[in-house]
């Protein structure tokens, strides 16, 4: 491996079933409600997936390949900016692990093989905590949080 | 999220420093963290346990090593619950004031 890589590991506990959490990631009509984006694929290993903004333009922002699918406990995908789709070096990897944990579900999102210091590494470092908080809030209360809101400058 | 555990974990400057170190370089071993901050292993272990119990740090085994990752998800939940809610209210009040001063009937 030539690039200096960095990784992130995010964990959240959600009061929901593993199936609900898995569906919330893989079904476009659910993801759009808390993520503002849809993850579109047939979810077969080797298939493409696209991260599509849930608006009229339906901009494809991220692309990648489905690496491993074990519903409802595990999903591994590759991940790159749509604008860099032809560059193999731009792909990072995201692993979703869903385990029952007492009365809740433990969702672990590992984002690795990211180029250290890249805009993607900076972007996902800010993005995942918001998306995962919104997912948790949506599944537990039916209300997502506004994923597009930014902290106000002081 | 257990908010008590999060606030307790954050109430200690050493633990906040450990989070800062992990923010700078994610995925460190206990040894790396101790070396960075000149802390005894035992002391660092205890602090990391409290951070893990609050879900602010996740330990992942990679081969022989145990790597520590900062997990900012509970911090975001605290932000949503304890910061953004009140900011919104304040912004709402400012808007009301503006409407009143400018005589905007909405």
C-alpha cells in the first residue's frame, strides 16, 4: 500500500431490531428520511452501489462496490467520490456491523483505507457522527435530525 | 446513550486530553497514548475504561494490538440535546424581536 491511510470507528447503540437497522442503511425510501440521501443497489456482492442525494436533481455523490452482504448483521462496501470513480486509489472501505447487545443493537461503522489528510477523510470524520445520530433518532423516535444543519459560527 | 457517563467521562482534563490525542491521530495503542502524554499505563488504562464505558472511545483488536478510536457519536447527541436545542430557541427569539421591531405581521 503506497498511500498513508487513516481509519475511523463509530459505534452507536440503537433501540431497534438488527433487521430495522440493516434496512435503514440499504433501503432508499428509509435512508432518505434520516440521511437526505439514498443508497441504491441490488446489494449483491460485486454489484455497484450509489449514494444519491434525495432531491429533484438526484445527484450521485458517492459510488462503490458491494463487497460483502450478510443481512442483517454485516455489510461491506467500497466508497469513493463519484468524480473520482475511475481512480482505483480513491476508494476507501466502509464496514457496517450490526450486533444485538442486551436490549439494543450495537451498530459499528468502520471506515478505513482512507487517504490520510484527504478531503474525503475530513468529510467523513464530520459526516458519520451526524448521520449515525440521525439514524438513531429516526429509528427510536421517528424523528430524524437535520443532517444538513451546520454548527453556527460563534 | 447514557448521558451521565458521557458527562462524567468529559469532566476530567486527562480524559479530554486523551480524546484530543485520538482526534489528532486515531487508532492508537495504549503504549502510544502513554508515551505521548507521559502517563503510567495503569492510569491511562483506567481513564480509557471510563471513556469506553461512555462509548466515547472504541477499542478494536487488530492482530496482537488493541487500537483505540475516538467515537464522537455520543458527543453529537450531547450537542443535539444540549446545544442546538437552545441555539434554535435563541435564534427564534431574535427573529421574534426583529419582526416586532420591524412591524412585520409574519
